[in-house]
C-alpha cells in the first residue's frame, strides 16, 4: 500500500512538471504570435496613413465660389487635419510600448 502511494506521489510531481512545461511553451508561442500580429497591424496602419494623406492631398476642391462659408470651413478642416497628420510620427500613440 505504501509503495503505491509513493508511486502516485512521484507520478503526480512528474505530471505537474510536464504541465508547467506545456503551459510555459504555450505562453511563449502566444507571445510570438502577438508580436507578429503587432508587426502586421503596424504595417496596415502605415499603409492606411499614407493612403489617407495621398487621398486628402489629391482631392479636388469643392465646387462653388471662394467666399462660400461652407467651402471655407471644409478647406480649413482639411488643412488642419493634414497638418496634424504631418506633425504626428508614424504609428504615434497607437503602438506605444
């Protein structure tokens, strides 16, 4: 009876060690996958940032007279947003570590 209990105790220690090793390996694998996802997300952000700047730069002006208040407001909003985009570094706060 005693030898059976001792055998079970030794077996449970080995099981817990292997469980810890598998858990550590899983966490390491997930950390690697998260790093790859982050790199991909940064790439998409840079692409969309460049595309947005290109589209905003190349958009034709609104039709209508120069003194129209709505047109002036739209021009000012575009100018401000483009200046803000130019002032921010690529990826700014979205990917701060």
